[in-house]
C-alpha cells in the first residue's frame, strides 16, 4: 500500500471505522468500484444517467456500510 489513498484506508482502520482485514486490497477495490460507476455513467444514454447514478450511489453506500467495523 502506498500513497494518500493507502494512508486514508489505514487511518480509517486505525480510527475503528473499518475492520483490519484486506486493507491492502481495499484501496484497489474502492477505485475499481468508483471506476465502474464512472464508466457505467459515461457509457449510458443521457436519459438513463439519473437512474444509474442513484443505483450506483445505493450500491456504493451499501458496500461501504458493509465494510464498517462493528
């Protein structure tokens, strides 16, 4: 793990927000998920973008909530 993103992931773990599991892959997973959302929106017809934005917002929120420690 390197860089600001890795430091942020480690800080969230150290603060107790995220479980201390797969932290090295967490940064890559996060960028993969956000990149997928961006690609889906970029490739979608303009009429579908509001719906897709909401769907991806929901999926990303659910995923991040599932990663929380506790």
